[in-house]
C-alpha cells in the first residue's frame, strides 16, 4: 500500500454529469484513468446546484430538474503524479475546470 503522509496535492476536476468522453460518461473515464495510473484514490461528488463559465444555472429542484448537475472529482496524491497526468486531462475535458491545492494528509489506511 502506498503511503501518503504529510504534504500532498489535492486536485479537483469540475465537470457536468452530461459530459462525455469517447461515448461514455466523462467521470467514469476519469476514474478509470486515475485507477490505471495508480492514484491513491478518487471520489466523485454530485452537486445539487451550480453554474459554470456560461452562467447557466443547473439545479436539482423539482420544477426545473437538470440533466447536467455539477460533478467534482477529488484526487489526493503527490504533486509529481498529478502534474504528470494533467496533459491527459486536457485532452479529455472539453469544458470544466481543474484546481490544485496543497493538502496535509494525516491518515491514509485501507
């Protein structure tokens, strides 16, 4: 098992749930890529509302049920591994946003 104690990098990938890559949901393709590349783990979070660059509101309210709710994929690993995969992500994302920040890992265990 990989150790991730101390200072690491947190990458967040902001996309919409209708985003696709090669005919399949983009979030599934990203999870597969992160697993294949040996990342410590990744989590997909679904937002209840949000807007992006075009300021179009996406919400889960019943009267205005959106088919494109915001998703955030969070990945924590070392900076080198995250920096190395960003060019691949650039080729997979047509929109969205990627953010990076420092994270202090205090426990990583199976």
